[in-house]
């Protein structure tokens, strides 16, 4: 998108912004492609104290051989990386023109933010996980969501038929995208995300298997808005962004009838994404303030057997061994203890390891929506960083020795 | 736009946002309807000291009888009003839910902001008013702009055929709106503002009569972007918004190829609009900083005879007696001395009276795009406010006496 106007091959628009050649630009300029609601910061900013270290040389063992953190960052289209250890910034790096003030689309990391809003509303008695979806949104009576409970939606265990196949133009996720303004709407597409949700059908019972479905988060967002009587951008601002001490406004794309894309529409700076990760590490607290209920996060961290079993049966198990999906968070369980993840396609990540008190946030522009090699390499790099920081073998020491040698 | 989703009659979208029932909402939520470029503030904020007075009782003589400032505000769909006298806020009022942080579309007041960017570029030697348009934008060779000079564009004295008839769906201004993303594009409409400009034709010689044409400002914006190698949102941010001490980011709508709508797409808070007005009052200075070249504004304030004559022949003369149009500013000349105006449809106004050191900014939602009665009443109210402030007959004195009586 350089030139006035950009030459046609360089133009990024509603039809091509998700194509590989456009991603790096479009992820940083969502409000210029799609209408957005602002997520207003505006509260006291939480400081991010820093003691920077060079983590690039940390060895990472990949399936195809030994590597390093620096190499993993280089091969996984990294736009920004921030590592916090014990609440202190260890590394804050920007690539390819990213800057601390750049908002970057976080895709399905948005789901975890919306999930935290739901947690606040549950704590406040406005949303009941045991209630039927139709108690909040009667419009979905008769649709695939009829009979589902809020809990099923939170854990993506509805029986709704929905294909998350990004490579097929006719999969549900692509029709939903067109309905919610992420691509030009075709004449037969529903107008707006909520209109789309009412068209869904079931393919199995509610409350059984875990199937990752973006539509469930949009259903959750709809219930939150109805329960609170406020739109999602304002709920995130009031309940998460301001109390956690966000430094910058975020935003969330909205469709042609003003509905936010709850399942993936949030753009935020790397630093505010790191504050969100630290909030999750600290039992939902930011400073003295309890932002996300501690009990809500504790519940997510301690899955009931059926939550674990629902996950173990899926093809996510090899990538996230011992894992589960709860309250819009992913978990996996390496030897060192449970790790919470927020994940978005094309390489968006929040890695929260309470055992080592490590938070890693990464914004990326993988050309593919999903890429098992990139995700595996990223997770191994995160684990290697966490282990190094926990062991006290800091890159800083190495960097200082190196600096001394160079003098 | 209340409800999740809003009921269809309440929905505001790209097709209906300019209809009377939508205006009050849409003017405050442009980024939620149309993609936007941010105009980043981010510099030191210029304080706005305040000594508030009640100006509502000031008599205003209208064509149909005596009125008051309060009544004029009430009958002209006022969303916000801020009056500065000698740089001090005399009145800052918000209506119908507006707030100090609300960005409100300023429509063609945008033109004057773009004009100031042009002034900065002229001062810096990047843009030459005497140069042909095609020196900066060769793409318009062979179009209506061929042979026009930058000066003709600055003063809207090109010979380009362009109808500003907002009430006709087929007028040039409406086709241009569809091309630049302000309404759904039809199959035959050009894609983007710049593509549209290349389709225009002439109806007369360049450099002759004044005809208010929005397209000329878009042509000016295109030349500015080419001359500076930067897009308009960034030019406004760097050259106007930050140095004048803006408090809030503004934004400007952009079309499907990322071109800003130079002629009317800027949204700003009332307070930053007031800072812009004060800048124009103070010969382009904000504090110690010369933001807009003083010589540029001085030139606009002292029209050559042909500039005045070009205006006197138009039907603008009765509304703006003694007036002229120069460098994207309107002027008129009441007995008290020349008054600079920035005007936007539906009641957007910056009134700058150097004689009384008064700035009045008003954001409104007139149901009609153009309304001579509303504009006449607003201008008379501004003149009455300015005369009262200059005379020292302050509303504050009256308000205090009233307050004492009420005690």
C-alpha cells in the first residue's frame, strides 16, 4: 500500500487483505480496511519495567534438528515479540516496521479477551454458565444453538455444525466471514454475524466433544452484549482494557449492522497484549486490582475429567499434549506444569507459564492461516525461553560477556 | 444503533448513514461505518484555559424576528459549541450525548485543514502554486484538470465540470461519494477517489470563476501526497495536529484503495477543532510554534481583486457579503472586519474573527446538507457573540447576578 494511489498489485482491500502478500500490511491496518469500534484505554497505564536480555541464542530443539530462539523468530514471520519474566520485560522486539504503538490484529486471541469479559459478567451475576443460550438470545431458538448451555459455548462443546476450514471458500467460517464484513458479502449471505448465527444447524449433541468453532465465540459475545446491555468494545474497555492499565486504545472490526467480530476482530499493540498475558499469569490481578475473577481463571486451569477427555479425543492432542480447552483458553501440560495459551491464526500467541512466571506474546504474519510446524517451533521456543529464565541462565550475562570481549 | 443487533429501522450503514434519521449517530461514529486512517495527536497538548460565561441570552436578530444564541443553538441541531475569546474558553457545551472525547465528522471543514497542509508544503518548497496540476499528477493529463494550475485548485477556480447538488443521486458529488467509499459503489462507478478525478471534464476556462467543487480539494490532496510522498492523514498529523497541540487523535475516512477523502472525511473532537480555529486566529502560531505559515494566511486574508470578483458573481454573495474563497477558506466581510470561515454541510463551522479575537466552532446535525436559514442564523449568532465579547458585556456578569438572585 505505497504510492498515491498504490498500484493495483499493491492495493489491499476487503477482497484480498487475507491473502499472503497482504497480511503483513493488513494486520497492522485493520481500521483502514474494515470499520471498527474503538476499545478505549484511558485509565492509568500499567508500567512495564524492563531489564532487557538477549534471548536469541537460547537453543531450541525442533523436530528437524537443533535451532535457536532467533532462528525460530526469523522463520515464523515475527512482527513483534515481548517476553515478561516475573512481570519484567526481558525482551521487546519489533520487526518489519512494527512499532510500540502499532495495533496488530490478534485474530482468535480475541476469543480469550471476550472470554474474560464473560468471566466478569458471570462473577457479577449477569451471565449464568448453566443457563440455556436462548435465555439470553431467543432469536437462536430453533437453530443449532437451541438447547445449548452457556457453558457449552464457553468451552466450544456445542453440537453446532461449523467447519473452520480456512482453505475452502464454502466452509462455514468463510461464509461467516462474508456475513460479518471480513470479505465482500454475496447475495445469499446473511447480513451480519448475528443473522448468520441463526442459520446454523447441529451435527451432534451439545456438551459432548470439543470442536474449535469460531461461531461459538460470536454466540458468546452476543450473550454478553445482551446480558450486560452494552456492546463488546465497551465491555472490553470497561472490564479489561482500562483496569488492566492498557496504554493504547485497541479496536475491534464490526460488521454492516455494527456487530463486533468477537471471534477474531481485535487489534492491539504488543505491549497491551503483554499486559493481558501478565494479567492471566497473576490470577487476574493488575497491581492491587482484581480485573478478571481469580476463581474464573482457577476453574479454567483445573479442568474436570470430561473437559480433558473431550480434548484428548481431538487432533489437537499431539500439538498440545495433556491439553484442554476451557473458557476460551487453550492449555497444554508439559512436564513443567500447565501452560495457558491464547492462539490466533497466522501466528498470534499469548503464552502464560505460571510455573516459571513467564509470559511470551508474539504477533506474526504467517502466510498460512494454520501451520503446524510454525506453531510447534514457536511453542518450543517459548518453553526454552521459560526454562532459561527460570534457571537463571540469563542471556543478559552472555550478552555482557560478549560486550566485554568486544571492547 | 441501540440493541444487539439494532432492529432494522435503527441500523445505520453505508447506504443510509447520510439520511436525516442517521446523521446524529453516524457523524459521531464514522470509523464504525467506513474505514479510516488515524490522524495521530501524540504531541504536547495545548491547554485551553477557561472562564466560562453564559452566552445563551445574547440577542440575535434574525430575518424572521428577534432571537437569542440559545434559541439559535436549539433550532440548528447543535451537537457541540465552543467559543474562545482571546484564546480563553468562554463556552464549551455538548448536546445530545456528545462529550469532549467524541470525534464528530466535520465534513468540508476538512478542506481547510487540507489547505493548511498545502500551505506548509508551499512554504517548504514542495508544492508550487504556479505549477500545473499535471506536474504533480500526470494521470490527470487529458482530463478536466489538464491545464489547471495548483492555484486554481486551491481557490476552486478550475474550469472542471462538477455539480455539488447533494439532492441528486446522479450529480458528480454523489458519483464521487460512491467512488470514494461513502456509499455502495455501483458497477460503473470508478474505484477510488483518484480514479474518479481522472474521469472529470471541463465546462469552462481554468482560473476564471469561483465554483465550489469538492473534487478540487481531492485534487489538491492528491498533489500534496505526491509532493510530500506521504499520505494525508500523516501530513495532517505531522504538520497540523501535533504542532498545534491536539488533544485527541482525529481520523479521516478512506476509500477502497486507501485514499483519504480529503474533501470532507475528517472527524475531530470539538476541542481540537477549537484549537485549529485559534491557530487560524493567531496567524498560524500555536504558542511559540509557527504551524501554518503566517504569509500563507495573510495571503488568504487579502484577496486580489480577481479573487473577490470571482466570488461576488456567485450566489454565495448574499449569504457572505463582501466575501471571497481562497486557499480552501471562506471569508465574508461584515462592518467589523473580515471573518474567516471553515464550513461543512449539515452545520459544521469554524468562525474566526480576528477583529474581536473570537473563535466559534460548532458541530451540528442539520437534517439537510445545506440550509440557508440555519447558516444565516448561525453566522448572526456568531457575530452577536463576537460583538458581545468585544464590548466586554459579558454573559458571566449576568449569570452571576442571576445566581445571586437565586440564592
